[in-house]
C-alpha cells in the first residue's frame, strides 16, 4: 500500500467513526404550523389545492380541516437567516473533510417519507443522524465522499410525522488549468518592420544613419544627430553585455513565467536594446555580464531576440 493509500485509509477510518452520531442538536420550529405560512408557501409555489388555504373546502374534505402541503416539511424547522448553533458531529466531520481538501459540496439525493399531514398548531422538532460515509469515490466533479444523513421529524407529543434521507457529496475540486495567454505582440509599423523581418530570419538588424553612420535603436524615421531621413541597416554580431536589469515581481502578467529578467543589453556595436536574459538564475545576473543573442520561438507565431549568458 502506497503512502497516499495509507493516508486515504486513515482518513476514511476517522470519517466512519461519525456514523450513528447525531449531526447536531435537535431543532424545534420557532413557530407552530400556521395558516399564514401555508398561504405564503402556496402563493410562492402556485399550489391551488383548496385543502391548504380554503377552510370551507378543507372542512368538507377527508382531512376535516386545513392541512399543510407535505413538501413544506423542512420549512417549519429551517433557521432562516439565523445560523444554526455549531459544535455538532457534522461540523467536526466537515472540518476533517475540509482539511483533507474536500472543500466543495453538492447535494445528490433527497428522499422524504410522510407519516401524516401536518395541521395548524403542530410544533415540529427534527433530529439529524449521520447514517453513512462512503469510501473515497471518483466522480465527474472530482474525488470525494458521499455523506448520508437521516432526519426524523416529530410533533409536540414526540410522535413521528415524517423522515428525510439526505445525501451530499463533499469533493476535492480538480485544479483548473487555464490556457496560458500568448505573450504580448510587438507593435510593428513601417519604421520597425525590417527589424522583425530580420528576427524571423535569425538576424539582429540595427538601423544605421546613411549620412553620419551612427546606429540607432529602436528604429525611427530621422537620425537624432544629423536629422537625415536616409538610413540602412547593419547585422549585429548578437554579442553584448548587460547594461542594466530588473526582475519584475508584481503585478504578475499571466503570459510570463516568473521570475524573469528584463535587461537593457549594450551590443558590441555600441547601441542598446531591451530584451530578456534567459537560461540563468535571476540571482546570478549582474551588470556587465557577457551575453549573446538567441532567437527563441515563444509560440507558433512569435520569435523574439532574447539573450543568454555567453
């Protein structure tokens, strides 16, 4: 038996110890069965059976008077917006499941059996017993345990009026793996299209003024030194050094894997460009570190000139 199986078996043994225990203290309805609540229920549900709301019709029926719809059973003992007092066996059972990662819940079954109709004036008390805890099951929602409880409803004389079997699944939600969004695309225009075309061919092209011969990056239409509009390109060696760098931490952008290094690279040709330093622990990057270009296909549509230690 693997360690995981041993842990699973140990948890199940603890869960089974709750079978037969009361889920919590008995709950007594705050109000007796009454015609006003019955009428509100019927209005909300759209139930027009006269034995629930018409005293005359109810008196002439086999019931001899107003009765409550059987499906109202739970409504009489529900706490409303007031939370139930905690500390019962069910709370402890759920705590163990939560700690084991079974944090999600969904109801699966509800079976009610009615002994008699409820009448105005009845005061209902419900007790709840943990009837069963299943071994760990594999479901479409995730792996989990089915918890079955049995509720017994009694009147003011302690006589049974109904029972309800309730089953829910406490499950461990599977990890949601959202597809990683693509890396942001560069804004390509008439001024820099040559650069990205070169990257696609595995070349690092740097713009050069045709008049004064100075290199410039990022590309732009006019030389900042002599104002010439004429230019050509040179193919850089791809070698350089880290001029400066940062390691972003927050806010994180889903398209990037963290941590990563954003650096200004000073090429041997003298110009600088912004890129990433890869294949190195960010803690080992330092100013002046020799690097060389690597053309990396970050996805099927985008190749970037990134730099790794030389």
